[in-house]
């Protein structure tokens, strides 16, 4: 089977809210990954795959063996898997790279594929008004801060992180999930629209700029397919906590589908 499709999913939040419910969700995700790996060129996992992830020198959070084994099997069979850190799983180092063969994309990524251009990111920290969050994110990624956290016993560190994750989810309940607030108030819609306009304005005969056709994000916990002024499309992948949806690109456009889908 020819591998041409691109698959996109985000916000699995494995580990939340309990081990029992997470395992049920993990099994659904594994079924989807096995389905996608049959004809995928690349599978993009756009952040918050884990509700918390931190790599110590010799320790990673326990669990998720079904998911990790599935990813390793996919990459060993020629499927490229790209993982983007989210606001809940910032601290990837090289464990998933070495053990599972994934590529970690720490920055917004512009990808050209089959004459289409994709702008990919989890979606956190992109808006200019998120200055406080961006500063906090820089602190969390600051090497001395990571070192101090690593000095904690994993039982303490993971429990502390899980508590902070719950606090973060509560404080962001108005920015993640809920109802769509409209094109003028949704910051990811505004980011995509402004970015597309700027790239289009910079495109000249002598300056070949990659102008995205598709902006694909997670983070917002809403499934969105919005046409932007200028012809681009903004896709938000929703989450797998409440609904199980993914997006697939087959050569022309991106389609959002529910899992399990009709063609499984």
C-alpha cells in the first residue's frame, strides 16, 4: 500500500483523570494509530499527548506501554511520527526518539508536502497577548529549573506536576474547551489569519515564501474547520477526552473524521 496520507491528532491527555479511564482511552488511541499506520506517510501528534511528561536520567512516568509500543512498531515499519510538545508535556528529551523512533518538533513547523503548505503547532503561546504564559514556559524550560525539578524524587515530582496540571486546567477552562467565541475573539483563529496575511504580503517573484494552505493546531479542545480570508484553512483537532477525532490529508484537502470512522 502506498503511503501518502498525513494524519493529525492531539490532546490525548494520557494519564488523566485516572489510570483506569486513561487506559480505556489509550486502547482507542492504539486502535486508531494501527489504522492510520497502514497508509500513513507521517502521523503528527500535536501536543498534550500525555497529561504530564518529564524525563529523568533513568526514569520516565510509568504506564502508556500500549501507546509507546504502538508508536515504536509504526516507525519500525516506515511510518514517520512527529510529536509536538504541548503545555502539559513540555519536557521531552530523547527517550521517545531513541526508544520509539519519533521526531520531536519543539517549534512551530512549516511543512511543504504534495504542493500544499502546512503550519503545525500545539497552539499554546502563539498569541501576542500570552506574554505571561510564554514567560512561564521559558522558566519551565530553563535548564536550572529542570535540574532542580529533576533533583526531586520522581514520586514527589510527578505528584506535584499532576497537581499543577489540574490547577492549570482549571485556570484555563475559559480558553480551552467550551464554545467557539467567534473569529474576532478566538486567538488561534486570529493568529492564523494574521500569519497568513503577513506571509502572503511577503510573497513576491523574487522572494519565494511558503504561504500556508493549512494551519493545524490542538490545545483549544474544539474541533474546528474554518476558512480564512485569503483562502487558507484553520483546523483544530479537538481532543480525545470528550470526543475522538482526527484529521487526514489525502492529497488535496484536510478532512476531520471521528474515531471509529465509517471506513474502519
